[in-house]
C-alpha cells in the first residue's frame, strides 16, 4: 500500500443515477487489474447490480454495507480481507457525514457526481442542499439521460456557483460526452469598458475565474455597490458580493482583490467602484483577476444584500 494511503475514488449521485454501472464500466475498461486488486465499497443499492463474475476476472471484489455496521469498521474489514491497491466507493448522500467516516488509510484522489435527467428537477427543487454537497466536492459532474444543452442552460449558473472549478459534462444516450454548459456573459467582451450591475456580477466572477485573460486591461464600472472585505489568509482587501447557491447555510463571498491592498476604506463598508482589471497570481500560482481602483467611493448597502444565481 502507498505510504500516503490507498488510492480512493468517490462516486456520488442520488438513487438510480447510474453509479453502479459507471463504477463497473471503469473497472472493466481499464487495465489496473494488471497492477493490483480493486475494491468496490457500496453504501447504496439501486436497480443496477454488479457483475461479480466479470469483476472477479479483473481482480475486483464488491462489499455492500448493511446499514448497521459502523462505516469505518466496515471499510477496514473489507480492506483487511482484500488488501486492495485502489478503491471505488459508491456513496450514499443520505448517510450523514459518510465521507468523514471513511478511515484515514483511504486517500481520496478523485470525486465525481452523476445526475440523472429524469430526477434532476425533482432533486433540484427538494434536495438542493444535498445536491450542493455532492457537487461542491466533485472534480467532475456528469448529467446523464439525454438532457440537451438547451435544457441544462437554466441550471448552468447555479451549478457553477456551487463549484466553479468542476468540469461539467452531459452524456447523451449513446454515451458521448461533451461540455454541459456554455459560459455566457451578458455583456460584450470586445468592449474596453464594461458596466457591471448586480445582475452581471455573478457571470463576471464565474467567467473571470475560468478566463482571467478576458479582462486584462479592461475598465470595469460597478454600478451597484460592492462590499469590502479582508478574507482570511489574504493581505489584500477584496470587493465583492455574498452569493447564496442553495440556502442560507451556503453563503459564500465572491470578490476581487484590490491592488494596492491598502484601500481608502476599511473592511466591512460598501463602496461604488470603477477599476482597471489586470491578471495577477494567487496561491499556488493560480491566475486571477485583480482590480486597481480608479474611483472608490462610499455607497449605501443595496436593499438585497445577498445575490442568487437564479
């Protein structure tokens, strides 16, 4: 076993989202079995069943949690019996803090979420907190079952606020994958000066997070007041808005660092801002948009202090 722990991949999704088939396809189509043993830990039983005979030929074992045994004990028992080199976990979002209960020897290296077309609307309306939890942890989110990009478009901004770094894919009925969302901004990227109201702030922040080069050298006029905050671990003052992706327990501050960081106003106040955008670096060398104020003036807080991507 790797001294850092066993390579572990988590697969999220609501009931009958195709997690079983996805994990089985991953195991049967790769060649990892030549280099060791694979263990599948299943915390949810849906309509699909694992083909244990085919998996056995790939040196793969399946253990199904009975719902009674403590999660850590179940995992350690399966690991001790199989001595696996890698683990797939079919997660059950309805088990509280399941990921936190996995033993330390399981080193999570990849997380993906699968969302079925037939149940997307239902779960989006009724279980959005659980949906956000899955998406926020994932490197990849796949929409299955034939939803077109046009049908997915109304969900684009909400999902990208839940996790702006994830890769979002749609899978058609033939198994072909493509990007689920087109990035749309409600202003011209060809303009040297761009007006940003509260309505345009979230699209600006999302696009700037993925394509900071779109804003190099542009002048941004924020027509609605921004809050000034000094975020933990950051020296520069940030100007932005609080955004709610699903509920009041899921608030996040989306902001841009001001350069220089010693702005004329203390943190916690609201200000109107005109600024020149430039591409700089953040932690780990990540490229980000930073703002050099041209005009920074005090302003009244907006009536609606929290933005929503819907």
